[in-house]
């Protein structure tokens, strides 16, 4: 069972992004993938603001509030970011990009 429906997940992401205390954290795996795919943090932030939120596709994603955000980077290239929403901590963990 999802803790957030898709609209609530989108709202939580936007609230964290707009909060002065909100954090967007990239995991080690995400940083490696960002380097491999020439993705900058500005691309991820752009996507988080404007992308479409979808349910995660792996087992356990529902319990961990893991979602995929799909859209385009700043240059308009397709981009997907896998994120974990930690609303209580006012934080978004970026797990991977592709």
C-alpha cells in the first residue's frame, strides 16, 4: 500500500523544494550515474519541479515512498529520476537517474 498517492507525492516533492529547510540529497549511486549520463543537479531540480510523478517499479518501493519522476532536463533531453520522499525530514533522496 502506497503511503502517498501520486498527487500527494507530487505535492510533497514541491513542498520540499519550496521549503527553505528542504534538502535534495544524491546517493553515491545517483552521483555515479549523474556523471556517466552528464546530468547536473540543475537538471534534477528542473525535473522535480516540472516532471510527472509515477510509482516506483521495484518491490518495497511503496513502503519506502520511492517514486519515479519522468520528464526532461534543462536542455529538453528525456530524464528519469528515482526518488525517495522523506517528508518528516523535509528531504528528497535521489537514488538514480537514467
